């Protein structure tokens, strides 16, 4: 369960205004905790144990936020970067105040499904190497992808001198000078998809993640758009 937090932080995190706005509300005596007016901004309360009200409204507290983003090219999957624009900068202030972070990384030029949350436990569940959460990518590749490549990926390919990838499922959609494929992997090594194709002498020219675990990218989200996950989707992610 959550620990005690400052009342002004709780209220601003729940969208009742900036810290400054909230402090004004507290000063005006309209905030109560378990029926008592609180005028001290730094008063600490466990929002799960106490009833917080602003005037007549009961504050519905939540600790975590879960966001599905259709990541566009050109943004880095981190919370801070001195040079590049981060995916966090795509979010509205009302989500940024939760301090979300990307669960797993996509390269700067990779598009598609990225989950942002401040739930460290969920992140651990998804990213832990022994959980083997499937990740499916739509990939465009220079050159003809062949049935042999399907077998090689099933078998595992060396992306480092002494590292062979785990069995991966390659599905050829179309193949010509440029091939279009879906690839499902169960690991998350750095540049894994690009390096797997390099291992079979091919070059990835477009990469988009379309699925994580049982959760698919919402096709209604344009690049750079995002929405909160619903309860069912959060459960799907943890499966
Ligand atoms: N594999 C890659 O090569 N890049 C990504 O962004 C994700 C998987």
C-alpha cells in the first residue's frame, strides 16, 4: 500500500491544479482530511487510508498511470536526454506529473507500441529476462527474406560472437527487393531485430513494434498519439 505523501503533492498529482494552485486551495480552508480542515501544505497523509475532500468533492486517488504510445521516429525512449527529444515530452502535463518512464526501449528511429508507466513492479514483470514476454515487430527489410531465414531465426542466430538468439518466429508477408515481415522475439537485446537481420546479411529499413505480450498497438492511435490503458489491457500486459 502507498505510504504517506504531502497533501499538496497528492492533490496536484490528481489534477487539482499546479502545486501553487493547490496551496491556495489549502490556504483557503477548503481541503479536508477525514473531516478536518487542513491548512498546512506539508501535512502528510496516506491517501488510501484517509478521505480527502476538496469542498464537497471526494478526491479519488490513484498512484499509477499506464499509457500506450504510438512512438514516432525521432524520439528517444528515456526520461532524460541532453540532446534528443524524449518520448516523455509527447505527454500532457497531467501525465508527466506521475513521472512515467518507458517500459522497455525502442530505438530512436523505431516506431510503434511503447508503454509508459510509473509502476515499477509491472516494469519488472515485463522486462525481467526470465519472463520472456513476446514482442512482435513489423519489419521492412532490404532484400529477399526467405524460408531459410525463417528456419535460421527459429534456430537462433549469432548477434554477438558468443550470443545466439532464442527461437524467434518470422512470418513473411511479402518478399521482393524489399520484404515485409512480422518478427516475434522473446528477448530484448540492444538493437536485437536489426542485428538479427544483419546476421542473415539483410538490412532493416523500417521497424515498428505492434505487440507486447498479448497487448496490441491500438491502430486508432496515430504516430505520437497515446491513451491510457484500461484495466483489461494492464492485465494482458502482465500475462
Ligand atoms: N530491435 C531493434 O533493433 N530496435 C528496436 O527498437 C527494437 C528491437
